[in-house]
C-alpha cells in the first residue's frame, strides 16, 4: 500500500511541476533558460502578468513524503568509491556513480552495487580488456 501511495505522490509532483523560465529568454540568444528573479521596475513578469510566466512560489512544492526523491522512487546517493556502498539500504536508496570516476573503479563499484541489490541509476556496459598479442618479429617470420 505504501509503495502505491509513493508512486501516486511522485505522479502528483511531476504533474504540477512548472517550467520556470527567465524573462526575455526567447528574445535574446545570450539569455539562458535558467530562472533569475525579475527585478526591473516595469517588468511584467515581476508584476505577475499571467502571460509572462509563473514564479516559483510555495504552491509548486512537492509533497513532503517524496521530496528529494528520484522519479524511480529511491533516494539518489552519489558514490565515488566502493567503500561508500557499505551500509546502504536497497529498499530506500539508489546509486549514481560520480562522473569523475574512471572505468576500472566504475566497474568495481557497479558490480559491488548490483551484488548488494542496489539500483544503479547510470550504469555503463562493462568492457573487459585483455592485453594485446605481440606481433611476430622478423626473425621468426622469415624461416628460410
């Protein structure tokens, strides 16, 4: 029952989530889409004209039970080393491997997380590389 309620609340959060856009982002290419509070004296968005876009206000907040959760229903925890996986609860938390972690350590973390029953949010295919074979030298190749 609790799992169904959590899924419902995540759907509610996603349904009421608005895209807050910066004033003038469509007019000038140098203005980013990211939200900045409008501060101009005559700014229509600051005066909250309906057509100029919504402001982030308390009504847009997500339900407390699912605040900070990943859409999969787990709390996201960034991991940079295999030691950080100890003590994690697979029913509550999911793992996101840090972007600066290299391939060798990523493979170790990923295997350890899967064996512990944890969900990996950004898995990569693990490629096992073998040492390349050395080419034959000229002495061995020319057997006259």
